[in-house]
């Protein structure tokens, strides 16, 4: 029986046995050009056991009575099993009359119109071998997929087909010859097994891939095979069958052979074509050659094994090394391979057992085997290798180091108890040594880690002390290991926590403790290279000088901050501020400064000891390269108000006296046009530069479309409602830190006079630098213009909302993958929108879709499938059974 995965170029399909039967006819036409297919099939039953059936399909018009007939040939009967329990009932339904009505009406050539008609199938002749296919695989309209019918069908061992022929006088009695079984509950997966009868002996055999088993006794249950996915308890109870009948829920195809008294004589008289005999002889010759080749290979292997056995037997007696006799070491793994493997053994390699001194490492003794010098001479002469290790090769230095490590590990617990008691005793100020409090608390753990590292790394270095590993030794040789500088800052060695930046004793006595000389001597045993500071040693003079200068500067900063705050009290508290929306009546002139300057100045006033004082007013960031002003009256009154701050004339006098001003900026109200609310009623000094203003707007729009490493926020919604209500930001502050939380974190480099901070975190040169021309000056100005001024507002996160880092060039599909990892929602279940606009094009970039930094993306997830078991058959389609694997049917 043939069934399984029939492969075409680039296609894998799980094909039914009946389809494979028909598929084999095509290559037969190619391979047998001198014979017709049907004549070959009628004579060569050893190739195909069936011949075509002849069926007549008459159609009779109910209106005029005209009958049209169609004669066709086929190789099997496809029998519907739904609603039936007997095989004969299935055949009866196959041949019953069918009414063609409604949409299925028949076009009558006599009436020249569609008419109601009847149609039925009449069997004119049957082949010597009859194939009956039981239609167990049907289409389920509810799920849209195939399913398997596990209905029990009863079939006889002897089948009389005479009543079903058009001529009732013909005798057609068939005997059951084979049963094809499909094991599995799904229509898309399973396994095929065949039960086949030997027509000469009438013995039944079970064919399960390459396994063939004779069926007799209790095993002779045709068509009975348990389903792969079902247990014996869950299977439907088998109905009782009469003698000469069999019942099966997995039988898929039945093969019957016609009873014939002269069948043996007919089988003997079958003439095999000459070309087929040549093919068989050619294959037999190839098989015999292959058998001879395998026999030669086996003989060579046996001879080689005998030679190896003699060699092992010869050297086995020489291997043991007698006491007092010279010996050498060879790898234990190499020796085992030499004893077990009959192939050519590789050369002896002892280099992996050497320590850093080029001798045998004591930890590698268990990986080598001591053999006699005579055996070693034979091994190295036959197989070669190096280096040769004898009794003098054991490294004495490594042995001493290992003994030291073991002794200190055993002594560590005792020393810990002694030192813990000794440090409680007060020590006079003129004797003893300084030790860091952090080192004193964790010295036991540091010592244990040190000893374990010495034990593990002793193969690379001899006697590592005070935390100096292989990486440190490499650095001493001139190679700087990666991340070594960062590791030195985080993992300080013992007693280095009281070292200052200049290598001296730190000035803070709160971080160190005075211990006795006895305690220090015990600690030096474990940390011989630790920094040592006696009680009489002075603290670092350079650190003391810097501390004095720092205190003096703090006092000056406090005094300066108090004076500036008193002079500009309203500006500090942001009270009584002028606005452009409602121009003050008592003045026609206001001054403009950068809001960045005001915020930096307020930060200094709040914390004069931690922040640097502000010395100059950098108004040049508000001007273009040509010296013109960059903001219109309307822009300052609306969106650009977050970039500037307005000052009263009295405040400007104080600022010009306390700070260095690079460029004063004023805005005037024209007295003769007070009632006009247009921009023409106001004038700035310097005046507005229209060209640079347009360039700035263009650059701002481009920055929204071309950004990298920007933050967007994703909120999950259900039925267009937020999952979480607006809540307080997810940070908590208290005390003096509350003031700083109202401001953005200070960006590194923003106080640099030559650079300003851009939105993407890169430093860009300010206006003060000279350019090559007006265009280059505008380019260098426009980039920092938008971002060099600090924003006073920040996005307030909602609980449950998540921030993602994105770039304008990434696609919507890539964003959905990020959202999948953050919210566990599959990309095909995500419905995204920004400001009411749906985002649907997965191949489009975020910049083209209008996703800008700091925007909020709403995520609405589709409901998941409740029953994933319903989709099980769909996924199993991709897992066909490879029934033809290893056979000639997979050839090209």
C-alpha cells in the first residue's frame, strides 16, 4: 500500500493513497513507451494490482424521456460511509439514482433547456482486483476544514459484487486481500499501516513502514489499529461482528481479489516484458556489488581491529610503572581513546596540563595517567607529541600556592572571630593603622573571594594578591582590558575605600577606623598589597586645600545668591510678570531674555552650594547668524513663550549690572497704533529676520519627521476608553528634592559656553563660532535653536502607560513588535491611533505617519480566540507525514 508525503519540486503534500495510485500512471507512460498503460496494468499485477473498471452514467430527462450515456473508466469506488455500518450499504448508496433538480438541473439537448432529470451509475464490468475507498475525510462546513470520520464499518472477507452489476447473470465474488489503515484523529496528520494477505499461503502480514510482522492468533484483527492520540478508555466500543466479517473505525481502503479456480495457473503464465527483466537484473547486479563492497569493508575493519588488538595486547603489559622505576605522564583521555578506538590515534598533547610556569599543574594530576618509561617511549615514537612530563615536571611553585590557599581558607573562620573581638578594643591615637569601615565590614567576604580566585586562576598567574587577576597583570604589560576603568570604580580592593583621588589618606574620618597593629598584621596575611596608613600619617594636603577653597566658594555663592534674590525677588518667585497678551499700561518697552537663563539662575538661587553661579545672559541663542530676532509677536504670545522670559525695565537694570549681557533684546509698543492688535503695533530691537524665521520653522518641522531615539507613550484602551484614569506621576519626592522635580534633569554639557544641548542628546556648536558663510551659519544656528532652550513642561505618565524608544525611520510593523513585547498583544491584534488617526500601513515609517516625539499612541487590542483547539487541524497541515522518505518515489 502506498501512502504518505508525495513531493513535487518546492511542494510538500499529504496525499491520499487513491490519489497516489492515479499519480503513478503518468510516469508509467514515460517509462513504458512501447506498451499502453492499461495493457500493462492488466498483465503486470506485480506493479499495480488493479485494472480499470467500466462504469456507465446514464442521464434521463424527465420532460422528454431522452437518455444520454457516458462511459468512463476508473480504478476504485469512492464510497460514502456517513450514516452506514455495512460495506454493502455504502455500495448501494453509491449506485442509487440521483435527482437533478433546482440549481443542479440537466441541460437536455433535445429540449434545448435545463430540465429536471435523473442520474445513476451502472457498473458494466469489474477488474480482477477491486479497490474500495472509504471516504473518511470530509469537509466540515462549520469549521471550513477537513475532518476524519471515525465511524465503524463492517466489511466481509468474501464480497459478492454480482447484484451490483448491470448484468445479474455474471458471477463476481471477491476475496479480501488487503486493508489500508489510517491511524490518527485528524485529517491532516497520522500514520498509514497496511494489512496484506499472501494469496499463496493465505497468511496475513502487517506492514508498518520498514517493519513487517506476521498476524496470527489474537493479532489477526483486520483493520484494527488504535488511534495515536486516544487511549483505550476513550475509544468507542467496537460492535460485535459475525463470522467472516471485520469491523474497523480506521480502515481507509479495502482491496478485494476476484475468486478464480485457475488463478494459480494464471499467475504462473504471466509474461514479464523483456525490458522489465533487464531492469530487475541490473538492480540485482548493483545490489550484489554493494554486498561485496560491504563485505570487503567489514573484512578490512576486522583486520584492522585484530591488528589493534595485538598492539594493545603488546603494550598493555608495559603500561604499569613499578615503584622506584622512571615514569612519564600521558593524557588519560588519549589513553582511553587509544584503547577503545580502532582508528588512527592523534599525537599526544600535554600542553593543556601545564601551568603558567611551563610545568605540570597540580590540579591536572587527575587528568593524566602515569605509565612506565618503556611504554612512553613506544607511544611517543609511534604517535609523536609534546611536551613529555616526568616525575620532575610537577610545579613546586603551584603546589606551594595551593597549600597556602587551602591553609588560609581553613584559618579564615578562626581569624574572623579573633579580629571581630580585637576591633572592639579601643586603640590610642598614636598607634595602630587606619582601615576603611566598608573594608572592615566585608573583609571576610573579600578574603574568601580572593582565595577562591587564587585557586581558580592559579593556572594563569602565580600567587595573585590583593585582587590582582589576569586582567590586571595584562594591563601591567601594556594591554588595557575592556571596561577595566569602570570595574575599578565599582569594585574597590581592600582598604582602597579610604584612598583619595591623589593616592593619599582621605580627609573624612567618618569613613575610616583605627585598628591595632595585631589586627592589621592578621589582615595583611590575606591582603599583602593593601594600602597601609599608620595612625600618625597625615591626611592628603591637596584634598584639605581643595576642601578649604570649596567652603570659601560656598560662602561666596550663598552671599551672591542672597543678594541676587533680594534684588530680583519677583523674578525668582515668578510673580507680577508682564505678558504680551495684556500689555502693561505703565510702560512701552519690555526686555527679553532666554528662559534657559532664568531657569538656570533660579536653580542657583535655590541651591547655591551645589550649582554653579550664572555669570552671563546668553541672548545670542535668540538671534540668527545675521543678528536678527527669530520670533514674531504672535509666536511669542503663543507657542514660543516657553523659550523667552519678559523683564520689566527695572529688572533689566539689575540684570545688566549683575551679569554680562552679550546682546540686549527689547520689544516696543508703538504709541500711535495702540488700538491695532496686529503685529505692526509692536517692534523688536534687533528687528525680526524673516528669512531665518522661515528656516527655523522648516527645521522644526523636519526635526519632527527626522528623529532618532525619541520617546513615545503607548496607552491601552478598551472600547475607546482609557484603561487607567489619569493619576499622579510615577515618581515620589520629598523635602528639598521636590523643587528640582519641577525642572528637567540637567543635561551634561549644557553649561558649556561653546555648546548647547539638542533634543537628541548631541552637542552642537552655538552662535559664537564663526561659519563659512550665511547658509552654514543659519544651519548651525537652526539646529540648536529649537532645543538649546529648556522646556518647563514634561509629559505626565499615566499608570499603566509605557514609554518606548523609537526612530522616525522605523516602520509601523517594527513598532508593533515593540508593543507586543511591552503589552503581550500580537501585532495582528493591535489597532493603533494617534490623535484619532488610525495607523494601518505596516510598511510606512513613523515619520511619514505623523508620529512625533512625546506623542501618545492609543492601543486597542482585539479579543483573542477563546478556543485554540479549533485551530489545531490548521497548524497540523504544515506537518505532513513523510511516508515516502528514503524511497525512490522522492527522486526527480
